[in-house]
């Protein structure tokens, strides 16, 4: 419970977000509507434009959905991506590469930020981090905003959130409740599967432990269910349980990080192996992505490389292959809604990958501190909300100007709706109450 002194001190020392106006609001609305392909569903003045009503034919057997947010996985360290980029192979991810041949791999997919909490907000709420606005866990959740677990509950799903770190790490315990997850586990709730536990004080438990506990829970849950899993082994100090996962001599941080990826890939493969033997597997959508890239990128001066993360979707209704359309983490929520056949309304800044229209106009709005980047198939620009600070080579001046206006319109409208608590549309389907699953 917040006491008066705490509330006053926070209010006195934390900056108050203020709306920014780069263009008339009606112009911003029209640009955002056109970009997202959405139209207002009523003439009510207080209904947000960032709203879409989804209507699907009923699905006889709604699929389970499992979202894996892999800590610090960069596309540049996955051979399937490296092969398409013409880079020498590293051999770190044989299990991911094998799975990629069975699902749909999105080759130009980007994290919306550079921190785990930013990735979580984008995936769970379809909202990117925006300079000057509060993050998830620090105010964003006070808005009426649709979140993935709530939408799943509204479709009759059981929901569970597992993270490899301490229960209260990044405030995910509270965030999971707000996001609509009836069951929440941290590393205190996850049994040890390795002979050698992680040293005391090191962030998170081994990925194999988390994945195996996730599988155990999935196998006993009422279907359909939604599971969200956040891993930790591929985080500094990049430890591994045994030397057998040393792909490279651990001479420096880069080699240690690569070895941790190699171990995490093995743990991912073990999850898929045991899941295949369970009844839930055949009717489960697996969504594999990352929270952000690692610090070891091949092209540190190339903006898209700083945010290039994997997205692989495997499961019923998914057409295998490689999809080179631009996308980002905010697109996961609407894509899940479409693939799972949910009938619901939602608000957010994502475009479903099931939407085949205007593919050339797709873009990713990503944040790097106080700078926003707008990444498209033609190139990218960078803007600090005062001026354009960089752009990729080959873009004509008119192309840069158009991209800048889209970036500013999205920022202006979204921050205004957030400040006025109008992100969520009134017609969004309310979640049902789901009883918590038994404790560990």
C-alpha cells in the first residue's frame, strides 16, 4: 500500500510527461490509421484510433499458445539468419535451426527497445517504449491497455507466466498479474535439473530448469492455455552448467556469451523433445523471440543490427518458410490473436503478420534511449524528437521526410492517448476470471 510520504516524494522528483505536438492531431490520427490499416469503429470522440475489432469464424479447437522470450538472443548469432545474411556459420544454434525448418521464420524482425522490460511491454501490450513515457512496471500498466494474458482469459484460456529470475525481478510478479496471468513462477519455484546449480547471487536459474518446469506445467494444464516463458542463462556473466557446452574456449566475454547461447539452444531442444511426446504439442503455437539483442553485434554502427532479433512461429495454421516482411515485437500480440482465431477487440501499435496488405509499408519503431528509429524495407531514419539525427544511405530526401512524419505521428498520437488514458477501446472484450493453478 502506498503511503503519503512515498507518493509525495515520487511525485516531486519524477518528471511529469507532457504531450508533444509535431502536427495537427487530426493529421497524426490519419497517418496512424493509414499505417496500421485501422479505422474507427464509432464516432465517439473519446474512442482511441488505435483500435481494431477482430471477428473470426469460431475455431473448433482453439490452439494453446506458448511465447518464449529468450534473453539476449540476437539474429546474428543464429545460423539460419547468418546463412541468409551471407555470414560465416557459428554452429551455436543447431536445435533452433532445425526447428526453423518446420515453422515460419521472420528474417527482418526487430526488438522495440534494448531492455528486457521494454521487450516484455511490446510483446504483452503491443506498445513500444517511447522516450519520456513510463515503462511497464513504472506507470504504463496504470493505463487501460489490452494485454496478452487478459485477451487469452477472455477466450477461456488458462494462463501461466514463468521467468528464470527471482519472483520480484523487474516487478514481473505484479506485471504478470496485471497482464492476465493466473499463475506466476520465479526461480524459487523452479526445481533444479542440473548437478551444478548456478552460484549464489547470479541472476536467474538455468534455462533447462525453466523449460522443463514449463513443460511439466503445460502438460497438466486445462487446455487451451497461454504460457509465457522468460529465460536468463544468456545474460551476463554467461555461465554454463558444464564444460560440454563450450563451443569456444572461454577466453573473453564474447566466447562466454556464445557458449551460453549454445547451452540455451540445447535446453530449447530438450523442451521441444519432451513437448513432442505430450498431447498438448500438436495443438500448440510456439512463438520464439527475444527481449533484445546481445551486446555482441556484428555491425554496431548499423541501426537495424542493434535491434535484429529472431521470430519463429511453429504450430497449427502456420505455413513454413521464410518471411522477409518488416516487423517488431508489437506485432506479436495481433499475430497471435489472428492465428489463434480469437474473437476480441484490442488496442496497440502492432500489425498482424496475417495481414497480407500493404506489405511494403510495414515498419518498426524502435527506441534507443532518447532516440527513436524508424526501420522500413527501404532504409531507416533516426530522430531525437527535435530533429532527424541520422538516416541510412540511399534514401531520397522525400522518403526521409515521409518516414519522419510517420514516426512523429505515431509518437504524438500514442503518447497523447497514454497520457489521457485512452489507449484501450471501450468495446474491448473483458477478460474472464480464471482460477490460479496449484502452486509448486
